[in-house]
C-alpha cells in the first residue's frame, strides 16, 4: 500500500514538473504521504554573453580555453550569444526509514540541448552510492563567478562521478570512477628496426597502436576533511589512482595522486576572502582546467614504452563584498598549469602547440531583485598559453538571470 502511494506521489510530482513548472515555480514542489516525501527542485538559468574578441562560448555560454587563438593570427571579433542550456531539474525522495534518493538533469550536454544526467544516487546512514559530486572536490574556497564552468585552479575535479562514499562527521572517504586523461602518446608496439628522429638521434622505429589501450586499472581512492570554525571554513583532500596501458607488445602502469586545500575566511560581516591550492602527479584531471579546456594528459610514454607521469598545479583566490539585500561585488583570479616540457621531447609525438596553462581574472556584480531570483553581470579575461610559449587571451561580458524553485 505504501509503495502504491509513493508511486502516486512521484507521478503527481512529475506531472507538476512537466505541466506546472513554468508558472510560479519559486519554491520546491513537495508532496508528503505516509512519511514518504517527494520534492521537485531546480532552476531556470538564462545566460547571455558578448565576446569582444573571437567567439569562445560553450554550452551555458561558459568560456572555452581551447577556442582561444594562440598563434597570433587574425580573428573575427565581436560575438553575441545566449542560451538556457544549464537550466536544471531534480527529484528527491525521502523514505520514512531515512533513505534519500536523488535524480537530477540539466541540458548542458556538449551544447546539444539533450538531457544530461548530473546526479543519480541513494544514501542512508552516511553511505552514498551512485553519481554525485566527487569526494575530491570542494566549493568553500572558490571565488564566486557567473561562468558555469568555473575558473582554473578551483578545488578538486569540480565534477560528478560514480562512487561509494562514507561520511562521518567532517571526514568522508570514497572509492570512485577516476577522472583520467589517458596517456599522451600512442603506446608502442614491437620495435621494427631503427630510424632517425627529428633531433637527429637514432632510435628504435616503433609502430604505434591506439591510445585506446590505456586503461584505468584501479578506482580512485579519496579522503576529504571539510569543516568550519568561527569565521573560517576549510577543506582538504587526498586522492590516489593507477593509470596503465596494455597491448600485445608492451604494458606499464603508474600511480597518480593529488591533493588540495581550500578555505574561506570572513574578514568582516561584509567582506570575505577565499582561496584554494592544488597539486597532482599523474592525475591532471584533479587540478581543475590545467591545460586544454578541462585538463591535459596524465602522462606520456617514452621511447621505451615506460609511462612518465605529468605534474600539474593550480590555485585560485577571490574576495566578496556583501552590499545588503542579497547583492554583492565579487572578484577573483585562478590559474592552472601542467608541466609538459619533457612530454614534448623528441621521443614523443606531443607538439609545442599543446596548451599547458590557463588563467581567468573576473569581476562581477550579483543581486537578488526578489526572493528566489538571482541576477548578475560579469567581465572576465581568459588567457591560455602553449608549451612553446605562445599565448592568447579573450575578453567577455556575461549577464545571468536565474530563477530558483
């Protein structure tokens, strides 16, 4: 009987979501029956941008570092864009026994407007199983930007992944699907003679096979501490995983690890300062936006087929001044870089045009005209640099209107 009532509650909630969400959906829709509680939540998020230089917008009009020109060539300047791809819809169900289940979607799926699964998990008594924010992640030290993808150097992966997580007090532990960028060279097959490389060095001539031979040979193991004391909120985390490849001719593996610390401190009732610092070796996906748009290779193979891991580091710092009634002025800077100097040596096939450093500097004004509505305007400068030293930057203005329910 209770299961039938729960199904009726969920169906009614879904019907409200489909037919009634657009009208006065300023608070979560809640249905409670026999101790089962179903909530529909989310927001409508509309964003518009103007790129003063070349067009670098992704879904949600977020800035894409990989679209910034670094070779000095002339670009077509001045681009306007707008979308609502990052609007969000979620359903949460709580049982009388305290089991929580969440399914959440948005439409920021490679800028295609197809639904994208953000969260799908169940949790009970401190144990969470499913897709949720990575345990190697925190928001306490991140500057408050309007850009949906955030700025380089933010804490951890800033992403969601499948996991089993246990939380007790301020500590949490997880076993996760790892965030892996693979090996930055096709791994070698058996040698077939010798040849002269581009540096004039005689090396074994090794045909290659696809990087599809790279693999995650273990999950990612993480531990995180997150707590607050007075006006200080802080977080710190560690992660370890293994990356490997295996072909008919060769195989190797390497341990990757990462760490970050993050914090926010209230200087006065109006002024707060926050920041984060992160480092990784063999796990560039755990230093947010270190090279490329969302990171570079975890490692590369040398002429002998051995994996050489790649180091990355980054950080962000920001400040927020509250002006009252939900309005604030926020500014921040973030940078992340990956060390590819050895990876572009003659024994590899990585080019000096590979981007290895990203940074963002921004200032914005955010305000709350009425309850459950947030608006903002932001100016940002994004810069990217290649391993060979070429760079490019882009300036843009963003406007945001977000209606929460």
